[in-house]
């Protein structure tokens, strides 16, 4: 090995040790700030956030096929006035309601909060004075973080599927007042930044069961914020994973290439700047990104977030009944 190669190897080793000693903790600290801010947007008790936030929404479909006035408290619909037309009898309107004695729980919200809490816990368990000895230690934490963040996002973006008979026999359906006829069912669930309300009507056509549905939705402002922060946090984890620590410290010939793609990466500063100026409760646009997100980091943020979201929309729920 020549003197130049020895010097380069020494420099790489020194840089690697600096990343393990200093930069990993700095990024974990920034990541922790993002996740705590995300936790404070949730309407349920989570990491110092008292939760139990209450919002009211009106969901309608055209032409006046159904209407629902909803009160969302925490992770449950605590009140709803529901009316919809029966398809086989267009002049018949079915009415029912949800009240505080039998709230409709949206388990997706609590599931996402639990996964977020787990992600924050991984960082809290790392002593700020701890010195990482290898890239494997860091990668283990990153993989745990990415897994929790992905599960939190999936809980909100991809609702679980239920068979119609399971839905009709669910605790939520039995809590409606008055109860619906046996051939009618309703469902509430979260998908991305929206609260979805669906009615299902069963009819028998020549011995074959047919399910007709009608859907209405509305945007939930805090969901847009949460999804963006989960995406930003996942991106920060990926950036840390892609840094020098993924290289084997015993291989001194690691190449460092700066491509146009890396030059255009969202920086930690970009993410923290957007979080600073994001307004709590402000509704996002049709593309699910608020003006603060776009003005703070430009279209790069939107492009990054869209890549994370597009997978969920490819897993469409056409022909199935997503419900909790």
C-alpha cells in the first residue's frame, strides 16, 4: 500500500469514526424532534400529548345519495347523524345514528399511534453519550425505526379488509341506533388523509349475492401533517442508512460518489424548516401537501412523499370492503 493509499485509508477511518461518534447522534436527535412533533398532531394521548381532540365533519355524496354529520373525538366517532337512500327503493331514506354510549372506534388511528410510540422509544433507548462501535449497531436501530414508521403509515393509508358478513356482525354495527336492516351496512375508515364513509346494500340477483355501495369522504387536516412527517422521518432514516456507515469499516477503499440525485436530496435543515412553519390543523390541497410543505422544500418534498404514497394507492380497495 502506497503512502497516499495509507493516508486515504486513515482519513476514511477517521471520518467513519466521526460519523459513528457525532453525526449519528445528531441525526437521531433531529429525527426525535420530527417524531415528537408528529405525535403531538395525533388526537390520542401520545408522548406528552393529551389527545382527545374533537373535530366535526360533513360527508355527502352527489346527487344527495347519502349524508353524514360526524363528530370525531380522539380515535372514535362519538356522534353521527346518518341518512342514505335505499337503492332498490329510491324514495326510501334510511336513518341511523352513533352516540357516545356506542362510539365507532377507528382502530387505525390507535395502531398508527402505537407504531409511532415504538419508533420514538427506539431513539429514547439510545444514551446520548453512547459511542457506536460499528455500522451494524446503527443499521439495527435504523431498520427498527424504518419498520415502525412504515407500519404507522400503512395503518393509515391501507385500511384492513373485512368480509361483508364480518362487517355486519361487528360491534360497531350493533351499536347503531336504531339498528339497520339485515341487508344494509355502513363503514367508516381512514385512507390516507381522508375519513371515508361507505354504505353497503345487499341484494340477491338470480341466487347470486350482489353488493352495491355508495361512498363519501372528507379531508382530515391533521392526517395530512402526520403522513408528511412520517414520510419525512422515513427519508431521514434512509439518508442516515445511506451514509458512510453502511460501508464496512474494514474496507478502506470505499468510494464516495456525488451524483445529481444526491445533490438534490432533501436535507435535514429542509425538513426541520418546514416543521417550524407548518400550521396545525390546516387542510392540505388536493395533492395532500400544504403550501408550507411546498414553499419550505419545494417540489422535491412533494416528489419524495408521492413516491411513498403511490404504493398505497396501487393497492386499491376496489372490489373489497376496507373497514375497522
